[in-house]
DNA sequence: AATGCGTGGTC
DNA sequence: TGACCAAGCAT
């Protein structure tokens, strides 16, 4: 591995022994990911596609690698270049994103693609500041894209890095207040030489070794300098503020089926919860089960038949929906009628797929007829 | 600064 | 099995 031995750290004040230990570990133990260029190929001059790095980073915001992989592949199949994404119908992008969650990301993804195509000639800005000004790109993503795609010396801090740093330096102060202090530690560790590999090394370490529960400290390349390990309890860090209790909200959802085998759908407004996504008609979602969750409150009169309930847990509340179904002639103007066989191609969030499955058990069967 | 914003995997 | 939590952003 000559690319390791020919590198000259002596002139790099940022390349502490901790940094070098992490990079050496990354060279051996890095994860293979669809959007990633291996450190060996990177050392030979191969650069990752900024479009791929950006797309993967947005998908990975608060989302696991496992969940992202198939979506990343699907998006590249549908829209191989950022210009393709910029000119794609927004509904198509929302439909492709359905199931991944945090749907503002999909709306901003589309806006960002349009901005890059319109104002940057189809090329991403190659600095942290330039990237930071784009929709859906914040502190983390701007630093990650700058470092990984453009080899800029940007200090990347995500949940993984917070965990690694808080343990390495035994930082007892709770998040998010301790974030600026931790960020400064990352700045000091980030090398001029391989900032992108260093960021990915920190995140891989956090994902595979320095895990939230039962960290594999025996395998850690920097266990000899970890202050939390020296104190014999790395798992207690980082300290986070206590979470608030999740309230319960109640509502009713109405699955209307036409004689032609279509379901009545409508589009949610662009802002707020599930913004811009597709749904079946529902009542409002209220804190109390107060009689407003019955068929009397359906958007129109029909022979509504109860088909049980669906519970879905969102980030900040738990939703319990009573589900109703009725055979209805196509006379409603509250939305559009979609063939059951085409529901899989709609921008239906998971909670709505649950509702429709409750009312029509085989709705999402492969090759439904 | 605190809150709103999804989902599925893990133990 | 329910609580935790995963490569955060916008406001």
C-alpha cells in the first residue's frame, strides 16, 4: 500500500497521531458503500461524483445506511445526472422518496437540483459556504460534501462524530450545548491532507466500533487515548437532554373504492407534516377521542364500513386512525381516483400505506389485479 | 434555542 | 417490546 507510506504528514500540523491512527484504520476497515470511492482509489486520484455524494448525504440525514441504499440506487436509475433531477416532475420525486421519511428533504432536494442547474451550470459549489447556501444543505451536509467530494478541509460533525469525540475527550456536558466545543476538537483533528477520508473514518468508527450501546472498544484504533474508556464507562456518553413524552392523537381515515377498482386520493399541502405527499381523505388529527373520529365526519356521505384501526408513531406524536371503507361511485371532487394496481407508484407515506392495507389487504400485493 | 419533522432496525 | 436512535435541516 504505497499510498500510505508516501504520504508526508510532517508538514501537516493537523495530522496528529490520533488522526493518523484513524486514517490507517479506515484504509483497512472502511465500509464499501454505493456512493463511496475507496480510499485506495481516492489516493490514486479518483474523485467521487459530487452529485452522488450530495444525494447520499441528504438521504442519510437521520436515516440509516441500510434504509438509504435501495433509494440511492433507484434515484440514480431514474435520474442519472443532476440535470435529470432538476427537470423531473416534483410528484415523481416525492413518489420515489415515499417511505424514506422527512419529506421536506425531497422537496429541498428538488429545489437544490434546480438551483445547481440554474445558477451553477450543473456543477455544485466546491466550498462549504457555497454549499451551505443551497436548500436542504446545513452545517453537516455542507461540510461533508466539501470534504468528501471536493477534498476541502471541512470539519464534519454528525451524530457519529459527536459520540466518538464525546468519548475520546470524556465530555460530560450535555448535547446540544456541548456541540461548539466538540466541533473545535474535530477542527483540530481534521487533516489538510485527507479531510474526506478522515470524516468518513470518524463516521465509520462511530457506526461500527464506537456504537451507542456495547461499543467494541477492544477493536478501536484509538482506544489507547480514549478518556471515556480510561474511566471504564464509554457507553454513558454522549450525555443528551431527556426526551419529551409523545402525545397521542386520534383521527379517522376513509378509503373510498370505485366500481372500477380505484381509490380516492388527495394531495397534502406542501408545508408541515407529510408535506406534498399523497393521502386518503382523513379527519383532522386531534388530541382527544371526542366523537370526531366517526364515519359521520367523512368528507362525503357513503356506506362507510369500519375496518379497524391503524397506529403509527411519528417523531413527535403517536397517531391512532380509525379506518373506514366504502364502495363509492366516482362523483367526488375532493381529489383524484387512482387504480389500486397503480398505488405502488404514488407518493404515499408509510402511514397511508398502512391505512390502505387495513382497508384493502392486497392493495400493495405484487401484480395486484 | 426549541420545536417540528418519518421511518425502520435494534436489543 | 417499547425505547432508543440513524451521515440534520428549517424556522
